[in-house]
C-alpha cells in the first residue's frame, strides 16, 4: 500500500518478519528499510552515532564503471577517508564494518588491491575508536574477465573490522557442512564422540561456495558489478542479531537490503543512481511478497536436456603429445 511519495508499508510473508515493515527514503529508527537516492556522505549524516550493528558495502573501485566518476588516487582516498569516518561514527561498540573490495587499476595491466589503499584509512581509527581488523576474507569465484597479459582475476576480498574487542560473532549461524559429516573419534578419551561440530564447520577465511553474479545467475539485474545475496547473508547472519540495523552506503541495486530483510534485520542504504534505487525498491517488494529469486544452492546455470552445450572440436587433442594426454585427469 502506497502511503505517500516517501513511505511504503509492506506486510512481509517471510518467516523472519511477523509484522508490517515501512520502506522509506528518509531514515527513521522505525523503518524496516530505508533506501535513498543520495550521495552516501550526506545520507550517512542522517543516521545517529552508534546506531548500526553492521556496515556492509562494496564501494566503487574507481575503474571507470558507468555508475562512478573516475577520480585521481588522492581524490579517491579522500572520498573513502570521509566515508569510513562516517561508518565508524554510526557503528555501535561491538558492531562491525565490512568492505567488499576488488582491485583499483593503477594503469594498463597494473592492478592494485583496494585492501592496500583502504586498510590504512581504517587503521587511523584504531586508537581513537577501537577499530580492529578481524579477517581479510578471500571470496573466490570461477567466472570473470579473461585476461591476456596476466592471470585472470578470480577473487575479491571482504575486509572485516570490529569496533572494540567485545563484538558479535554468531558462528553457529553460518557453519557449512563438514567434509566428513558424522565422523567420530575411534580411540582415546573421546572415542565414539563426534570429531567435528555436528552443526558444521567454520567456513574459514576463503569462501569458494558463493558464485559471483554473472549473466545466467538468477539474481542478475542491470547493475554490471552486482554481488550475490548469499555473500551479504553470510556476513549479516554472523555479525548481527535479528532486528539490528545494517547499513550500505553504496547500495547499488539493494543486495544488502534484500539480505537484511530475508534475515530479519533492518537496513538503510543509498545510491547516486535513481535507476538502481528503483531496482532495489522493486527487489525489496518482491522479497516482501516472497517472489524474489535468490540463489541458495546448486549450479549457477543448468542447461536443459535439449540445449546445445560445449563440445571438444574435432582434432583438438592433436595439439597435445601422448605424455601430456596421459597426465590429464579423466
């Protein structure tokens, strides 16, 4: 039901929400979702200090994408310095800040990991605000740009910082299946007991089970650099509790807000692109109605039985000698 040009109220059917949720473009503590078309620096100033439990965002990489203005490296640092300072201000003690980042291109074939650029800006807040890195998580995926003059990039990082040493970490909510589920000790004092946690294992700091969003991914929108809901959900489940506020200052098409909604958290985000915010709002409405397609498990794309798939061309194996062919796995 449309209330006015600023607020919408939706009755969510998801099990994590048993009430109506307001979606607005102006931040209020009572909003379930806040989505604004705004510069993130102005938007963050709307949020009171110590209000959020988590900032989870993927800032622009400054590589000339259609949704960003290409800045000098010094200008980019200044922008990130301001944004990070605001993120530190709005996160409460015990909360977390996670930046999902890739590479800044310092020149042709000259990638520089944004982690190298951003970590010193976070370190500036260690003494004054207790900001400490807990993990530099490697997110590995199989699909991406195919490089010719260097190895193709197949990972990005999630930089996780906490505000203080007493912080939320819900490991049991994000455990993944054991390699050998049900395995038990066969001797010693713990004979017969499970050798691993029955709930699963710690996913570790290299995540290989969450594919990135490419053409055949069910979550794909018009955004060229969209990250998956599954990535945001893992972070949100681990680092917040139900009802907490999750903020994404570079909201894009609303992936963080969708993940927050599906896990019973409040969210607030902004983006400069009106088109992306409109897409984000549409995704939120679909999530509220239970109709949004979100990838959980299984392959990114499964061709139909009648669809043509890749075949080895005739004569291909003539390019290899017998020794090389014998060494190849079958």
